[in-house]
C-alpha cells in the first residue's frame, strides 16, 4: 500500500467497511476468496497472495 500511497480507507470499497479493513490489517479477520480476487485485481497480483489457508 505504501508504494501506491494508499491508506486503509482506500480499501473500504473492496472489503466492505472500515471495520473490516481494520480487522484484516490487524490480523483479526481472514480475507475471503472473493475479497482476495478483488484485491488481486486492484493490486495487479495473484489473488492467492492474500489467502493463507
């Protein structure tokens, strides 16, 4: 996120709420497969990078 000058608020549209963004960043909530796909598209990377199963 630093490389693109993004802040947590920029991910609200992807993860659904500021609470969800905070919980993901603080490792309290796992990213779903659907969210990983959207994040992968947004960051132009493989969605598997966001999944830890």
